[in-house]
C-alpha cells in the first residue's frame, strides 16, 4: 500500500541535489552566483524567480560555504539585494518564496552579513 511519490517532487529533489553538487565543486562560483541572480531571481518568468528563491531557501543550497568567502562578497551582495527586492514582487508566490529565502541567506552569511551588504 505504498503510495508512489509525486514525480514533480522527485524531479525537483534530484535537480536540487544536482545543483548543490555542482555548486560544491564549481570553480567559478562568482559567475554561478551571478547566473542564479540574473537568470533566476531577476528573471522575467515568475516561475524561474520562484524556483531560484525556493532552491536558495533549502538547507543543502551550500550558501554557508560560499557566503564566507571574500571573493564572493560582491556576488552574494547582488544576490541578497535581489532577494530583498523579490519580497515586493507582484507575484505572491515569488514574494512568499523570497520571505522563505531571506532567513536562510542571513543564516548562511552569519557574521559576514554586514560585509555582504
């Protein structure tokens, strides 16, 4: 009597795991973070904005590792500004996702938060 998992959930989980693995080993993290910001959070498509914000709010998004690296402060600051801006997005799903993402971003930045902003 096991219920089968929702295929959409399975795909999202696999995509999240793949992206986390990529971020953990990416050589050019500033470029990756800019792409997440511009191609995701700042996208014209609300679904991409929401997906990027939801991904970043996950515990396995590797933000803790990257937020403390000095070379990533500018891309993280841009990402943080995009998340704050998304709080007032015209799409309720996006603004709600931004409100889920912001505490995770603050947690990841930790003591480096003032330098990030």
